[in-house]
């Protein structure tokens, strides 16, 4: 089995529908992962190093609504993983290609095109479950310790790019994007073995069904991906088609498993439809794709009913908002909100009020929304921003500190917002310490050290300086460990 660092382990689940064949129903055994060569801790560290640069790639979708939705779904699935529950983090990639990929350390990227092309939540969940299957079976670690010569060269190239980005102090965007591109290049060269694909299929199917999703969602997604592969024949196909081996056995195995279970009537969440409509808009890169997305949303608004129609109007409102056509956005939002409510609709209404510079209305809407949906991180961020916009920075600080206790690991941007309010309130030392925490959580260790050095210079308190010194040593140790790890792969 050959597999590189490359982040983009695209999902090639697409196979033709065939008559069921007798298949073994247990998980195949591929032997133990090479943990002696690449421990889970080192694999996670490597994934964090790649993500630190990948977050700066222009295709990375920094959207708390999408991230929370995907990560919540991923962790629900992972809770039913065979063996140890893996630590997974999901993120979105702005790309119309039907694709998903796993990186070292449990980071899983999902293309906007995959979300848009799915027709049910179970189909989308089946893709995430398959990728989590690769993570829980440690296929990446195995692949990285069983490399061909070409793989070794490409891994060394990627490590060199990441080291160069570190040398630039975390501020060289072009170098960060180059490193992410190196990951994609590795993906184009390497792929999982048939045994690995079957193992991920079966582990994913187990997670999918135990989490309450429709098992036929995986069968339907296989069929849809196969259709996409055929349409792309002769034109390079998708990344998943070139990196994952296809086989009749895989399809028949999943079909047999689905038939052996009673159908699960999974009800798609409202969040799924609103997030899907949002991704249809987000993935538009030019006038043609945006016009196509708008036409599809218009068609859906005319032909669909219920929450799907509301989601279509929401997508149209979001598209108008992006064009700064605020009155048009409001009209579509009113249509979307007729008989429906959701965190996504509430967030867009808040954004519209903020765009009109109506700070009082913005704060009123944000306050009501976070009371109704207290666990929605996008609304919590909107409320903190509304407090800041109203000049109520002391209240913003108190609120953000509470949310950091609850969401800090998943939303490092909260530290950045807290630092902004602290700076406005005349707390420059604490502001820089919290900015350092933001940079640490996003893997920008050099930038974190710079913030801490500034904080130490500004502080006149011996005990505070001593605390900062400890933080500086910790950050330097993290940076040194990351460099050592990358040097290992470079060599």
C-alpha cells in the first residue's frame, strides 16, 4: 500500500451497481500499523504542521457554521469506530469536485462539491465515515512507512516546503500555499491498496449504521461517484478516481451489508439543507459558476417545498448579500424565513443588520439568536462581534472568556477576538498573550513567540514577565519539535 502525506486522500467510493456476491462480513486484517515508526502523537504533530499552512490556502473555507456541522457529524460517526475512538477534525475546501480526503493526525477535508452533490445527509455521512475508516485503521501511518522511492522524494519535498514556511515566520502566504500544493501533488502519485479501501468501507459502514444513518446512503453515493467518474473519462477524472482502486467486490460487499439490515428512515437535519445551499454559493469562483448556482437555487425555490425551499431562498439571499445587494438579500431572507427558522437564517439576518451599520439592531438580533441556539458557535461569534461593534468591550471580554472555556479548542479565533477587545480596553500585555494563544492553536509558533516577546517588553511586572518567559520556552519547544519532525521527513 502506497500513501503519502498528501492531504488530499480523495474518496473514490464510486463503483457500478452489480448483483450481490458472497462476501466475508468481517473487517479484513491488514496487520498492525507501524506505530514504532510513526506514533499517533507524531502523526498528529505532522498533520498540525500541514494544517498550519493549509489554513492559509485560498481554498480553505474558514466558516464556523460549516466546520461545526461537519465536525459534529464526524465525531458522532467516530464514536462508533471499531477499536479506539479517533480524534478527528473536519474542515471545508472550496472546490466543486466531488472529493474528501484524510490527512495525518485525523484531519479530514471535505470539498464543497461533495456536499452540494449529495442528495441526503446519509450520503454525505457515508463519505465522512469512509474517511474516518482510513483514520481509525491508521492507513496513513502505514502508507508513510511503506513508501516507494517516488513517495519518499515527494514527502521530502513537502517537508522542505513546510520548513521554508516556518523559516518565514508564518507570514509568507505564498510559501504556505506552495506547501499545500505539495500535499496535493503527493496525492496524485499515491493511492490506497484494495485491502485498505475495503477496510475503510467496512469500518465506515459500521459507523454509519450505528450512528443512525441510512445504510443505503453509502450504496447511493457509490453509484453517484461512479456516474461522475464515467462523465469525466478522458478528461482526467476526479482526484478520487485516480487515487482509489475500484472493484466490483467493494460494491457488492456494501450492497450485501445494506441488504442484511432493515432500512433506517433517517430524517435529514435542517442544518444539512442550509449548509448545502450555502456551499452551492461559496464554491462559485467566477461569474459563470455563480450564475449557474443562482439558477439552480431559483429552480429549487420554485419546485421544492418545506425546508428545502427555505434553504434555496437562503442561498439566494446569501448570494445577494455577497454582491452587497442588501435589499434583495432581505427579500429572499424574508421568503426563506416564512414558516421556518434556523441558526443559519438568524446569522444572515445579523450580518445584514451589521452591513447596514445598525449596531443596536445587530446586537438585539444576536442576543436573541444565541439565547435560542446557545450551542451554535457562529451565533456566539456574531454576538461577541455585536458587543464589540457597540463599544461594549468589557462585556465582550467576559462573554468570550466563557465561550473559550466551552469552545476554545475548536474555535481559536475566539482568542483573537478577545485580544482585540483587550487592546481596546487598554490591556496590551494580555492582548498579546491571547494573540499568542491564537497562534499556538493554529500552529503559527513563530508568530506566537513574537507576540509573547512583545508582551514581555510591555510588561513591568516581574511575576507576569516570569509567566511569559515560561510561555516563550513552551512555544520555542513546540517550534523546535516541529522543525525536528519535518527535518526527519526531509531527510
